C-alpha cells in the first residue's frame, strides 16, 4: 500500500472520529479538504504524505490554514486594496 493510500485511510478514520455518523457533514468537509489538496494548496499534499501534518490535525484545520501562502498573500493584497 502506498503512503498516499495510508494517509487517505487515516484521514477517513479521523473524519469519522471527529464527526461521527453525520454523513452530510463528512461529505461536505471531505470535499473542502480535497479541494485544498488538489488546487489551492499543493504543498499541503506533500506535507501530509511526508507526515509533516498529521491526518488527524488535517481534518480539524480551519479553512484559512488550508490556504496556500501564495493565496494568503493575494487575499491580503485584495484586502489592502479594498481599504
């Protein structure tokens, strides 16, 4: 089994531990986590696979923590411009 598959299983287990049997909440949270891994923060995927971030911690991370540093900088620029 690949390291990525092991991490995926641990994420699934952590989600059930965190949210119980609330399938709707688990599905919504899973989508948001996958989006963060797939597009908005590719470094996050490497950190998970390399065990820099624990899958249990990953499941409970806030949206702001899932955002890449580059996206955070862009958001800050937009906020400065709006002021």
